[in-house]
C-alpha cells in the first residue's frame, strides 16, 4: 500500500539506525507521547535496536487509558438502562470500571453496540427514535472533529434522542504537565502526528521555547519513528530546542482549519481529570452552547456508585512514565488482555498491552 | 485510537445528510470516508482516514523528504568513508 510499505523498508530502517548510532554521543531520555507510537516502536522492535544511550519513556497518549473510572462507571450505568442503546469504539468495551466493563453489560442483556465512526452512532439514533442513543465520545484532538460533526448534525437535524458521554483530552497540556514536573526526566518529545494533523504545532513551539525541550512531530511507520528519533537526537546533541516536523506529508504547521473550526463550534476547553494522573488544567473538552443539551452526563440523570480502582494496578505510574508495565506485580498474571485490571492492558494504544503482545516480559534496557 | 490510514479516493458523492462521502481504497479494501474536513480533496488524491473522516490530504512531495534524507546519508557516509 502506498505511503505505508515504503516506510517499512528494512534496509532503509537499518540505514537510519546506523545514522542514529553515529550521531549519539551522550545518554538521552526521550518520550513518545502517543500510545500508537509506543505500539509501533515495540511491534517493530525499534526499542531493542536503538543505541544503549537512548532511553524511551512511554507517554500518556492513550485516550482509553486516561478516561476516568468515574466516567466508565457512568457509561456502565447508562448502558444498563433499558431505554438506552449505548454505542462505543471497540477499545472501550473491556476497560474495567469499578465493578465490571461494558462488555459484561452487553453479556447481561444491555444494548451495547460497537461502532467504527461517530456517524454510525448518529445513524443508530435516527433508526431508533424510541430509544436514547448514547455515544461514548472519547479521544484526543484527532477524534474530536469527527465527534463534533456528529453533534453538529444532531443539532442541525433535530435528532433529539442522540447523546454523547464525553471524555475528550488534549495533548499539549499533558506534555506541559510532564515537562514542568520537578522530577521530569524527559529531554525530548516525539509529538503525535495525527493529533498535529488536526491542531498544527504552534502550541508545541510555545512548549519547546518555555521548557527548552526539542519536539519532533512524528508519523507512525517504522521509518517515520526512526527519522523522528534521529531528528530529536541531532537536536539534543546540538543543544537546540526547536519544533521539527517529520510527518510533513500529513501535518502542516497551521493544522487543519476546517477540523479546528468544528471543534471550536461545538466544544469548550475545561480542566479534566486523567485516570491515574489527576486533574490537568485546560486539558479537556466538553459540549458548549446549543450543543450542551446533547451531553449525556447532564441530560440523562446518571447515578453510579462511588468509583474504585483495582488496588494492585500501577496504571497511573505507567501512564506517567515512572514505571514500566513489567514492573507491575500483576503484569501477565492477574492482569492480561483477556482479564485485565487496568485500561492500558486492553487498549490498542496501552503500554501494558504493547509489552504483553510483543513479548517484553522482562525489563529491557530501552 | 488515533489510528489514521492512508488510502486513495476512487469516487465522491453527496450522501443523504448533505455531506461529501468518498469511496477510499486501502490496498484491497474499500471503505466510505467523509471529506468535509478536507474540502479540496479530489478523486485520485490520497487521504489519511480516521474514524470515518479524512483528516488530511497526503502531500506527495513532502512524502519524498524521508527518502531524500536517506540518499543524503549515503552521500555523507561515502564522503566520510
């Protein structure tokens, strides 16, 4: 497939790796913020091919993982109601709430549907006017325009039985929280290519200047990641802290103006709680103005018991990059993708799932 | 979650919600994707698709940069022995 296969070429990857090895003279610690990056790095074994001087820290860029347990519990409470059809991206269905997950609600007879696009959820609402359709709208800036479009259309067409339970998060405030932490070890960031496709990267320029930290906007194929790491290492070795764009075939500095306009029309920025991390100022989105009536948490009285996390799970420390998945006593034993204690083990972007899938059962140097 | 896949637009139509809907080919698979976020996309363009929406048009010239860099590396390394 064009724009995929050529970025998976082994000989080119070897060449890029040799160039990284030639460039590195000091030890550096860099964070890939995005969970899709984490998965690609482990899937292709890049973490094990990099020079010993480079340490990768996995970031919190997994929307499924950082959705607060309180909101998962609200989702479960809504999905249990007989007057509700609950629609969600597949990733969310096995994320544990305090007691159970959405898939168990489905097994017990709840009407839980997996959708590929928010417009599939809107279609379900149009087809089932006697039911309340609740769509679990989670994601980063990449997904926000699509979710915004569904609400925009619901408002335009008066689809009054369509609701969204939102847990939308923003990347730059999370990066700032990491960079500003007193114990921060991260010296450079690989920034997420698809988030920046939507938002552009001017906000990242502010971060790079404020924290003197280089940032490279990076794509998702092995050659993209290696080139992104090479660009980052070159900056670190030279002592510079610019924002560079490795993924220029998709990302423009100003981003996608249509997508940004749609987000601004429908959402407003709020402080938001990240599961395992805590509240990060101005790091979330909620429906605003005429669109607020589609907010399921407001429009449908949701009652759920007080929320609880599994005590043994160290997902919070993994999401903050403080611990590796293999440091968890439950990793691969009490917690597996089939029966998990924490969201990072079931999400396709979770670090624990990546370590489990690609057999990183022991501490590796990267 | 932020998965985006490049595919080629093979046809465009307007759907019953007055939105621009395209058939996009990903290797052997064809799926629908909305083009409302990339209004200038046309048949034959490659777009990155995420949850049913094209979020960018792939810039063929910029895509070449990675391979230009690889060539430069060859030249530099040949010079430095």
